[in-house]
C-alpha cells in the first residue's frame, strides 16, 4: 500500500513524500529509521486500484497453499522465526494475490497477532479448516507437524481433482468434436444435397425425408431451441443457488446411477480425512464434527453430519448416530465403532478414507471406460444415418431417372 507523509528531518526541515508499506505501523517505522519525525501519514487510495481488482478476480490455488505449507514447516524446523519465514516465502511467491496475503499475515503477526488469527482474515486463501487446524497446532506446540499434515490433506484433494479432470477430458473433447461434425453436416452439407434432390423432383426414401425435415426444423427453430436451453440452464442455476435448490441438486448427485456411488464415496472419504486430521491435532470430537459440517460442499452430507453431531452431544457416541442414516456406509459405521472402542479413531478413519478413495477411483475409471465407447458408437450411428440417408436418396433418384 502507498502512503503520503509529511515529516520533519533531523535538521527540522519539513518534507513531503510517498512510500510503500504493508500497513501504517510499518510505514511509520520506515520513516523513523530514516530519521524522520512524522507529522501526517495518509493512505493513498487511487481511483483505479489494479492490485485490488486483480486480487478480487484471481484466486489462490490449493497446490500453492500445499507448497507454502511445506516450505513454512521446513523453515520453522530449521529454527527461523515465523515473521522471517513468511517474509522469505513472500519474496519467492509468484501469485500476486497470495503474495499480498502473506505480507498482510506477516504484518499482523508483527502487531502481536497469532498465525491462525492472521490467516483467518483471508478466507479466500486459507479456509476455516486450515486456520482452525493451525490454531490447534499453535496450542499444542507442534505447528510444523500440523503444517505438513495440512499439506498432505490438501494435496490429496488436488490429486483427486486432477484425476477426475484428466479422466473426463477425452470424453468431453470427443463429444465436442461430434457436435461440431454433426452441426456442419446438417447445416452446410445436407442443404446442398436437398437442392439437388428438389431439382430432380424424385420421391425420396423415408430416412432421407426424415433427415431433411429435421434439418429444415433445426435451421428454422434451432436458434429458438438454443435460447430455450440457455434460459432453462440459467433458471436452473439460479434455483440451485437457493438453499432448497442446492439441497435437491446435491441429493440428485448422490442418487445418480454409477456417478452417484462415486459422489457418495468421495464425500465420505473427504469427511473421514477431515475428521482424522482434526482428531490427530487434538481437537474435541464435537468441534471436529462442526468443522467437517462446514467443510462439506454437499448439503445432504452436511445435514447428516449435523444430525449425527446433535446425537453425539446428547451422549450417543458417533457410530450409533451414523448407523441410523443410510448415507454413512456400513464400513464407515463399523470402523468408527472400532475406533471409539480402541481410542484409535484417527487411524480407523484414515483406513476408511483410503478404502473409499480406491473404490471411487476404480468406479470412475470404469464409468469413463464405458463413456468413451458409448460416445464412439453414438457418433458412428448419427454419421452413418446421415450417410445412408444421402446415398440412398442418390440411388433412388438414379433408379427413377433411368426408369
């Protein structure tokens, strides 16, 4: 941030100027070190602040937080103090948004704030689960270990997201290419043949008449159909943003054939990972459940966890409330019960998470493996129907003309 100052020099001369600093306290310190006695210090607010605009529309990616966490843990283990560590990392970070956030965190710590509280002021970079876990590490005195655990936790999420994207990339590209090919055939190629058929005045086969009728309808009403689809999509998106719509959408995602099972496994694996991590850093179980609820992106899962949390607080434990709800699969319920009896809940939850992640990966690979040949067959059928319709019409015209 830029500050405009008025100050006295050592020989009592009045000077004006501007300087950059992370906050007002840092600006005052810089001027004092330079031998200036500050009279006035004001923040310069430009009409167009490109830094704020960039920070508003840019985001901090999870893999950048993973790298930051590992590097910070390494610096703290080497004996470097927290402020110096943050300043060293800030100088190496290329993401401008994260760079500014780390600078603000370091300034708050200089002002007496703890690391977790300073991070909590920047939820776009550090989610609640992250800084609450950091707070537990600060209290227990094992901040370096907690930072590494959070890095591992976030990294698993990044890898899972990357696997899903790479698995779906080929089917999506195939579908786009198919749509473009069919659109070109129906919009540009077919009308040329239609004019040829009309010139001969011959009776066309049923398949050709159907194809020409479909082409004419798409040319006449295709734009309206596209606008209708866009309108329905916009209305659906707005409805999904409401609490009731979000709940119904999340419920549908968990009940879809094949994909629904993958979504359930993914949500349960993420829940188990979160609970295991928080249990390992020493948080009480009710608070762990509260953080798991807020960390869940699926409203159905959040509701089930909330109900289980309420029964947990009433003294029913954790496995019994979970057993009452079908969303929590038998393996998870059984392993949670074993963890409660043995006092080893973090390890049992990790085992469940690993099992569900493997099953989810297998089912995702199987689903993608089915999508690819299905798309190829569908494209072949559509293109084949168009080709047969065109050539059968040409043979029909040829036969009628000869006759």
